[in-house]
C-alpha cells in the first residue's frame, strides 16, 4: 500500500514538475536554442520536484533534508542528462517537433528518476 501511495504522489508531483518544465520551455524557447530552453525548464522544475517529492512522494524518508537534496540533485542531473540526450536525438537527428521531443524525453527520464529517488535519494 505504501508503494502505491508513493507512486501516486510521485506521479502527481512529476506531472506538476513536468508542466512547470513545459511552461518555462514555452516561454523561453522563442528566445533561445531549444536545448537551452529545456535546461532552463529543468532548473525551474527542479524546485517543484524536490519539494513535492520530499513532502509527499517520499515523506517517510529516513534521510535529512540536506542529504536528500544532495542525492536528489544528483538523481535529477542524471535524469536531465537522459532527458537532454533523448531530446537532442529526437530534435536534431530525427527532426521531431520540439514539443513532441521534449514530452517523450520527460517521460523517459521520469522512470529513471523514480527508481533513483525511491531507492537512493529518499531511501527509507
């Protein structure tokens, strides 16, 4: 039951962070390269993601807030590396529209982020 609740909160927080990421991307992309707009979206969404996961998804964590922040920062950067790699591949190599490439990249990175968050950054 705990894992199911954690998964539901993870999904809700992830959707909120993804929508934040997409909104920042939408505002920034006309003014800069799509890859940079993606990075800016990640930076802003990171705060939404960390706060939500710390307070909701993994609220019974056994780690301190600082330890979780460090670990989640590393987890998020690994997720962003996957996100950016998929995004650039779809955008530049396959010519996908930036929105579609970004949505798929966010989905791919979300699975990795959940596993690393659950079993390392916010380890119980």
